[in-house]
């Protein structure tokens, strides 16, 4: 992906009602729309990459 394709405007990412919702939410939190989007993306990345606990009971290793 070239550098030009990586840079997108907010209008290219969302439109209509979604953009208006983001503007209202950003105004409530007193941040810019870009900062709000950045925080949202970081939150998604953090939840997807967080280690998951193992399922099942933990058992001691036994030698034969």
C-alpha cells in the first residue's frame, strides 16, 4: 500500500449519520473527531491482541 493510500480523510472513512454522530460524541468529550477515531481504533486493536485465558482446568505436569 502506498503512502498516498494510507492517508484518508474522515469523510472518506465515514459518511452521513455516522459522521454527525462522531462530531457530536467528539464535542461531548472535547476532542477532535480524528482523535476520537484514533482512540477507537487503538481500543479495537488492544482488545483483539490481548492474550486470552486458557480454557479448562490447569493440571500439574507428571513425569512417567
